[in-house]
C-alpha cells in the first residue's frame, strides 16, 4: 500500500476511498496491516488455532507446493483440507495450477501440512503476507519445511525437467529494502537480525542428494542459486544476462520471502526448483516463456517429484525423532 493511501487511512478519510471504490473494507483493516507491519502474533495464533481445532494431526513438517506441484497434497491419507478462504486472516491464491487450500494428513505415515498453492507479490500481496502461512506453521509446531517451485533454468547446463536443489538465493527485493520482516520485530517469532548464511540447510541438501542417487535420479539433480523477481512478467534478455553474471542458476517469482520467514522462525529449510523452461538469453529467437509450459513440464515430472519429496520427508521425520531420543 503506498504512502498516500496509508496517510489517507491514518487521517480518517477511509469513507472517501470507499465511495470511490479504491479500497473496500478499510474499516476492517488493522493499523498493523495498513502500516505494512504484518499481522501481530495474536492474529497468526488465531489462524493456527483454527487449523489445529480442525484436525487431529500434529505435523512437524510443512510443505509449500509451487505451480503444477500441488499433486503431492493429494497423496496424503486421513487428510483434512481447509480452503484458504475459510481460514481466518488467510489470503487467497489466484494463480492457475494452485488449488488454494491447506491440507493436513499423513504422507507415508508422517504427519505433514501442505500448502496446495502459495501467494505472490505480483498478485498484489505484500511480502509479509506472502510468507505469513510459514508463521502459522511455526505456531502449529512445524520444525522443518520443504519448499518447492517451478523456475526457469538460467544455467546453460540445466535442462527442462531437471530438479535443482537450492543451495542459496539472491534476494533482489531485499536489496531494494523490501522484506517480509520489515517493521517492528516480535521476538516470539525470532530475532531482529536473523542470519541467512545457512538458509538452505546443508545436511538436508546432502540427505536429499543421497536419496536421489538411491532413486536413480542423479542425472536430473542439480544444485544452484535461485533468485526471485517480482513478476508477473518474465524477464528480459538483458535482465537474464545480468543475473547470470552474478551467479544465478534459476529464476522464479516466489520462495525467498517464505525462506526468510522460516529462518527467522528457526525452521530448517529444504527447497528445490523444477526447471520447467530454459531462460531466453538471446535476441534472435521467436520463443517466449509461458505459464502453460510450466504446468506441462510439472505434470510430466510429477511422479518423480512426489516420490522424491516423499522419501525426503520420511527421512526428515526419522531424523527428527532420533534427535529427541
């Protein structure tokens, strides 16, 4: 929300905006949200309590499914599904390929909660709201999070259908001063200045590579650096060539705010990108990136992705149990 709109709301002129159709339900917005501070702890707790009251499961592992990758949630048994619009204080997903619901159930006997669709800045949401569900997971008892996305392969060695384990990211929005942690810090979630040098847990990455080898998937497994751009436009040739110079391997429009909030909350993160298209870095081509291609490649690779994620989550759960003995 821009500063002019914030000033109008703060000075009590919301009715004028309502009459003009610029903003609806201004009177229902908390000043925390209007000022870009994010929901306070108590509001996040309300969302968590609603979900906890609707399921008997108590998951320690959370999953966020990217474009075309939501089929993993359909593999859960004994599941309870909550459309986003029914969860207090939740945004709603507007992107094709995102079912828009939270599913809680058992994956190979492991209790998990799975976001079947996520939220993006290009939908009009501030970054704190894109990542707000991660804080809900934290308050529900989640300790590990698996984050997936569909991304364009910028590394020339990457092929469509490859799976890139994310080892690091470049936070372009953070460079510009925008962060899901912007505003007052609540120590109940995490510290004012969280470290990000091990944002993508090294042990979880090593474990995933071992599992992929056991599954004979090593030939499609890559490891690299992800960057989130705001979207919804795909990148220009000049932008992509600049990103490659600074070490980016894959490009997308999500994930980074969720990872930042997860690390702030003390969650360990494992994330991977399905490479659904090759980034176009030459001018003399008729090719264009498109969302249909993303969904098509995700459908082709979905069985491998689901089996890989399942094995990773089972192993992750076993390690969690061992650490508590």
